[in-house]
């Protein structure tokens, strides 16, 4: 049967849409399965608090203290979701977003490598918060187009700044073990760290818009609201870490 060029184009378009819908369905099923498994794991391990610590100390018969890795499954689940997201974005021809997700994927692998090569580690609740931020941006925001929702971007700015501030502060404390003169001084340091993250992210968005002709920043008003959301996230992180002082040295 002969098909005209327009008919062949329609068939090709239908095939692409069918493939996209099928991929979305498989991706959604994978995420649901992983989420349910994560939820059950969290419920059953919550009381032992193992999920909140990156390493659990084990003592062998010889008396030697060893450290057992307790976050490999969390890393694996994140890698699977991120890999599906990268492929899905390329299929949807969202090449710029796919490259961004791929870059994050590579950076995460570098972080895993550094963790294995050193004693550097991040508490699992912070690790999960950062992973949720990345998934919300790449998968929910770009792939499922949640950025079209009215408040999604601002909520993610708050949550993302909060998460990455905790992450950066945890790394700094483990690398340099600083001594803070007071709670207020530590509060100001954390707040400045979070605001810096928000500012850097806005610069990255501006660079993407300038280079790739994207539309991450929809005008001055939108950028200012983003910065306000970033400051809010930084403030919440500073409050949380100041109250959660048992893992930090404070010199009164």
C-alpha cells in the first residue's frame, strides 16, 4: 500500500508518541517500585536509625574497628532513576535538559569515587534530600513538565537550597572540622553559604539562557522571587543546623 509523504509523517509521529508513552509508563512503574521499596526499607529500619547514618561501626573478633557501607543501595536507586531520566529527556528531544542531567550524573559518580577513596561521607538523610532535589528538577520538573505549574519552581528553590546547604556544610565540617565561636556565628555562616548557592544557581540559569537560548529566567521579577526562595531555604537550613548542634563543635 502506497503512503504519501504526509501519511508517512503522521505514522512516524504516532510511533514516536507511542514509544514516548510506553517509555513514560515503564519509567513511572520503575519509580513507583523503587519508591515503595524505599518506603518499606525506611519504615523497618527507622527505629534502628541506620538510614540516617552513612557508616555503621562494626567490631570484628580481633578488636579492629571497621566501617560498613550502608548507602550503596540508595546510590544504586538514584543512579537507575537518573539514567532513565537522561534517556527519556533525549527521547523527548530535550537535549539541553538531558545534558544537564547527564552532567549531574557524572558529578555524582565522581562524588561516589571520592567517598570510596577517602573517609569522606555524608549522612544519609542529607544524601536523600539532595537526591530528591535532583530527581525533582530533572525528572519531575523537566521530563514531566512540572515547571509549568505555578509554584513548583519556587518550592524547589526553597527545598533545593535547603538540601544543598546541608550537604555543603556537612562536607566542610568533615574536611576542616571548624570551631564556631557561637551559635549566631554558625547561623550566619550557614545562611551565607546557602545564599551563595542560590546566587550561583541563578548565574548558571542566566548562562544557560544566554548560551542555549533557554527560558529559565522569565524576567527580573521571576529572578527576584527565585532569590527570595533561595534565601528562605538557606534560612531554614541555618535554623535546622543551629538547632542540630550535637555533631558540630561550638566554642561559647
